[in-house]
C-alpha cells in the first residue's frame, strides 16, 4: 500500500517535480498515428523601446564587469570580445542607417 504523498515508481529515474512539468504524456499521437507537437503559446509581446533595450544591455555589461572585478580573471577575455561585438554592431547599425539615407550628421 502506498501513501498519497509517495512518489511514483519512476521517480528514482526522473527526479523532476510533477508540478514543474506538463501533465501531457510524451509521445502522444494524433488520430492518424503521427506524433503531435505541443502547441506554441501565443503570447502578446509588448514592444520594447530602443532606449530601454540599450539601458538593459548596459546594465548587463556593467554587471559582467563587476563579476570580473570580483576575481573572474578568465572573464576579462570575454569582456574584450564583447567590446569587439559592440564595435561590430555599431558598424552594422551605421551601415543600415546610411542605407536609409541618414548621414553621420543626422545620427550625431
């Protein structure tokens, strides 16, 4: 006899909590025998302004720098690579704006 609070027999193999996983069984098949895919959630996303997005990215980069300053010497190379990525992204943005007819004077 098992108590209501006991784990199912397969709990030793898979210690993921049931409350965190879907109640659907893996390998479910449609009426014609083909495997079904879970439906994608259709969630309405609120647009994020570029200034807010840039502020978020700035906070992430600063936090990364603070982690490195706290003794993560290997992280310094990652931060330098990130600076290179920012330079490349800036050039991509400038090229895109020029394609729309903007000049450096318009951007500055």
